[in-house]
C-alpha cells in the first residue's frame, strides 16, 4: 500500500515536471479560491478598504493599546477586514 502511494507520487511529480518544462499548466489539486484577508499585505487584501476616518481610529487604538496582545488582536481584525 505504501509503495503504491510512493509510486503514484513519483509519477505525478514526473508528469508535473515534464509539463512545466513544456510550459503547460498542471492541476496540482490545490485550490485557487480567493480567501478574504489572506493577502500578503493590507494593500493586497480586498477586504481591508477602510475610510480615512476608520484608519485614523485604528492608528489611535494601536497607539493607546495597553499590551502587545491587544495590538495583535487589532491587527488580526484589520487583516481580516473587520473594523475593531
């Protein structure tokens, strides 16, 4: 059973390598579904479009935070596009 999985994995890898060297697109089974808040930065994430007033309030919240944990909580919400 384990040998079958290894054989399949090697065959799949060889097929993907051969196709990519020819410029073909190979479906690796990974999803290309958009996940809100999964951008690399706030500018790249669709969900984090706040108004200038909201951005100012967020900056004030971070400046007045009592602990690093509170800053992390605010940052997590903002990254997901949720106004804290």
